[in-house]
C-alpha cells in the first residue's frame, strides 16, 4: 500500500538582472558554448536516458539538446553567465511557463514547470496578478478538444506565457525574448529518404536501449496504421521478441458506439500478435492508495496545472510492483495531419478554407470551441475571437485547415501524449516511437494532401516490414491514393474484419483479460468520492467564488450559465475545477507551499558600470533537494525527487446526489450528501418520465413522496438544491433511471 498521497515536484527558476529590452543577442554559432545547468524531467538523450531534478549531471551544449525528446525543461547558460536560455524537449511535452517583470537591475524572469509554480513565486515576491480574460472566457466556456489544454502562448494569468516547442527563451544584458527553434525544418538539410532513415535509427536505438534495461516491454496494439509503424520499428530494433501485447477490451467498453470498431481492432491485433509469436500481457501485482477528491485534484495540478485541463479526478493511485515499458503508437498525427479528425460538421462546412478567407474562418473557429449555452459578458466574444485567431494564425499564406494542423503540433499534441513523467511515476515508462524529430520533418516535406494520407508512415513500414502494410487493418487497408503513389494495391485488397464479434472470436485474449480485469478492479479500501457529483459541487462553488473576486469580468449571468452547464455535465465538471483553481490561485492569498526555486543573475558585460561588473553573485537555491535517476535506476525502482509526499485536508467537498426509488407503491425521492457541510438547502425535486416532467415539489426537506402514480416507463429524478445562505449557488444532480416494466 502507498502510505501517503504523492504529487509531482514543481520547480521555479528566477533569472534576475536581464536587460530592459527585447532583443537579446544569441546567434546559432554560439549555441555550442551555452550549456545545460538545470533540468526538470526525463531526457531521452543525447546519449542516455536520465531523469533529472535540479543540477544537470552533464553540461550538454544547446545545439545537442535541440532535438532531444522526452518530457523535460532546461535552464542553460554560457560560461560567463551573461546569456541564459530556457527550453523544453523537442515536442514540448515538458511545459515551461514564464513571466518577465521589472526588477531592480532590469528585468526579472520567472520560469516554472507549471502555471501554479510561476504564480506562487510571483505572489511570494509581492507581484499583483490578474486573470487574462481574453483567454479565460473561451476556455471556461469550452469542452472542445482544441481548448482542452493550454492552447495559446497566453495563459489564464495576465503576463504569464507558455513557451512553445518551436522557440527558446533567451535572457541577457540586451533583454528578454523568444528565438525561433527549428522544428519542422532540418538544420542539416537532409532530404525525405535521409530523414526517414535517420528517424528509423533514432527510434530503433532508443527502443533497444530501453528494452536492454527494463525487461517488461508491452506493446499497446490496435488495428490501425500507427501500430504498424511501431511493430516495424520494434522488429528493426530486435525488441519485438521480448514484448507482450496489450489491447482494449470491447466487451467492457462503456461507449456502445465505439465497441464495433474496438472489436475490429482486437481481431487484427490478435492476428498480428500470433504472427509475432508473442503472448498477451498479464496484469502484475499492484500497490495502491485510495484518494479523496482534494488529494486527487492536487495530484493532477502538480503535473499539469495550466497545461492539461482534462482532469480525470482519479479515486485511486495504482502502481505495479515491477516497472515496465509501454510502447504506444501515439503522436502519429505528427506524421499525418490532425485536421482530419475535426474537419467535419459545422463550422468547417461553412468555411471557405482559402487563404483570403482565413480571418473570417478563424472567427468561425471561435463559434466551434465555445459552448452554445454559455452566456458571455459584453465584449468577451470579440476578445475571445481575437485570442483564438492569434493562437491559430501560425503559418504564412495557409488556409484554416493547415493552421489547425500546425496548432495541434504546437499545443494539443503536447498534452495528448505528454504524459511521459506521469506514466513513469506510475512505473510505466511511455515511449512514442512515432514522436521522432526526423519523422516529423520528413512528413513536413510532403505536400499537405500526401501528408494527410499518412504517406510517411506507409514509407517507414515499407522500408522495414512491407508485409505489415499488406496485412489487413481494422479499417481495411491504406487509402487507394496511397497505393497509387506506391506502385499499386495488392491483390486481393485486404478487407476489414466482419462480424459477428464475440469472446469466442479471440479466446486467448479473454482467457487472460478476465483475470486482468479482476485485478485492475481491486481496491484496498472503499471509494472516497463520486467523481461527477464531487466535481460538480466544487466547480459550482469555485465559479461563484471567481464571481466574488472579479464581478466585472466573471459576471453573475456568465457564471450562472457556466454553473448550469456544469450541473448538467454539458461542461465537464472536473475540467472546470482545475481551470478555475489556477485562476483563483492568482487572485487569492499567496500559497505558503512554494515550489523548489533557483535564483541566478545575468552577469553584465563590459558596457555596464564597473561597480556592477565586480559584484559576485552566488545562485540561491531553496526547496527540496534534486536527484538524478538513470534508466537502470528506473528498472530497480530507485527513488526520485520527482515525486514528493504532501499533506492536505483529506476531507472531500460533499457532493449532492439524487436518489429515486419505489417504496410502498409510490415514488420516493431523496437528496443524499451535503449533510456534513450543514448547508441550508431548498430542494426542487422533479420527477420525469422519459424526457417529460411529471411532477415537481419544492421543499427544504431532504425527502419527498410524489403523488404521481407508479406506471410503466423509464423514470428519473432531477434535483436542484439551492443554498439559502448563497442563493446564487445551485447544485444539480440526477438519479439513475428507475425502469418500471409493463404489467405482465
């Protein structure tokens, strides 16, 4: 059992004394002289896999770090300490937030691993912060995938920026500014085939290196194209014969609409597994700890405050007793396009999708991402349109589809697959072989239409295992346009698996998965909260607290509409909780629990006064000590400073539940929950048959007996509980369906 709740280490670097301008001087010819001093996260290179928190054990030069993947952020400097550079890993999985503020000797730059880390350090130094409402209004009002994570350089806090993966931050005596970093273009000028070959060698080398240290390697397989690339790379690296296969269980999948596709995935995955002669994986023994709601949110925010808002509100920490490697086909959109997945329906159907129409199309994009039920304050829609257009205007002379695709690479991809540290600290080292710089750059050399077809992925498989391109996919085979460009389709053309589907179709999988399912469902204690109701209660209260602190921007009408959407889950409650939490952190009292901090100073050059040049500055370090963990250390479960125990009030904000039953021939409704809070509540109980209301009762009592006769149909209780001490706060809940069968 895990004895105490844990969270991820948050860190902040403060670089003081930068110049007051915004034109720092750092030419690429000087990159070799700027070397890594501090790092936070997991580096998959340059030569070894290292997890570093604090001082870097290897002073890698900047030019060798530009293409290093993993999930990390780094602080670098030249030998004299006159030029400082901040950067992230190649894909930006490690988020770096920063803010430049006037200081005693120029500008002080605050850099942090999360938005909360920067906010806490700024507040501790006496800086007053405000919410960036141009970003906050569309973010709070959106469920859309494009705004489910940090989606702009701007953040929820005014003056705090998020560094993009295609730039580095330079600080010196001339000032502070971002400098472009090569991401889609190859600094060596290699052509398409050379880049694919180099990508194969990089990805294969990493797989071989990791598999040599960690024996348990699992392939998360599907019947799709990205999995074929992974299998071909594993074979090339000589690792495939040491793997086990993992696949989703369609028979237990909660979304009925997706089960048929999952059955096809499973059938094809089983065919590939048998062809490779590998077993299905067996669920290991686990350690666990049951979490309260407040502990769960604190755990999430320590990894992802300000960067990833899709909070799952986990009720249990679960760690396998033996670490393993999870090889996934994630980030395949970097070799194809991400626009394919979201370009259907409105507003794309009414967009012109041409370069001259880009401005108008970007305004329509705001309509796509903001929920129609959200009532925005005056002027908020216009400010939100500007913020969205600014964030999605990334490429010169490109229509909206290509802008959305570039935005995915710089923002959504970072959160969707940037869970390397979160997984590693659950003893599951996630590797994404498709997220290789050379693969991305090779794909970018293709015309957009050919990249959209997945031609780069096809060519990687064709180089290594052409038979895998000809084995059927869950969807059949590659598009006909791909085969036309590559010599013609095979005969006969592979066809997608057809039903009937059932457990008897893949008996070997379910012989193992039934036991796996039982072991995954094991807990060491009772669940301590219901995700939906706990999140709804916290979100509604925090939204109205935001209104109290900023009534002119978070207006009553705006907050009321958001609270109603959260109460009906039209807006995700847990997502709203973590979004508002970062905003309240900037507006309320400073946090007492500060991040680990390092303070350094830009040393002046010869053009500044002699007295200042002679000042000797010693870096100041506060907070917990750092650590370095090697790949072998990960395999042996060596401790890491990346995880730290913490203590918070474990009590969970009480959620409100609606309960409906048939007792003694009558419908009886109850409000359950909130007893401990002692809130004075007025309840409106509404009995519905299907979608139609049948009877409504308003009372302060927590139990009511309806007069409506019990008849056949699907009945449900809709509950609205209003706090009488804060009448604007209304907590909503609905009961499970009560099905009354027809007589006889």
